[in-house]
C-alpha cells in the first residue's frame, strides 16, 4: 500500500511519475490522492474502492494512539474521499 500513498518510490526505482510507477508495480494507479488520503480499486474486487491514509499506520489503534487529535478527522476524510471516488 505504501506506493499508493506515494511513499517508498526510492525502493521501486521508478524514474517516471508516481502514476507510472504505481501502474508498473501495482497494475493500476490511485484514483484520487489528497494530502492525507489516497483511494484506489481493490485489485481482488474491482467494484470496491479502498481509501487509506497517505501516512502509514499499522492499524486503526495505532492511528488513534499516534494521532489522537486528528484520527477522527482523518477517518472522516477517508470515508468522504472514498464515497466521492466510488460515485464517479
């Protein structure tokens, strides 16, 4: 998932754009990427859209511990971006 969030490009050795690198290594690219959230199709169920934070958190508990002041806002944005992308 890190490549969907634009992280770890140096590990993938892509000289091209993020989109090109995602397509090359993931088979697709992010549908939308905000400053804090990225959304993309679930590769196993292409009718599903997944939305994850750009910053990596192991799980939702780590999100709550590491970002207590912003966790709810981030989750709200993840749902909003995911719904918007899905509707398109």
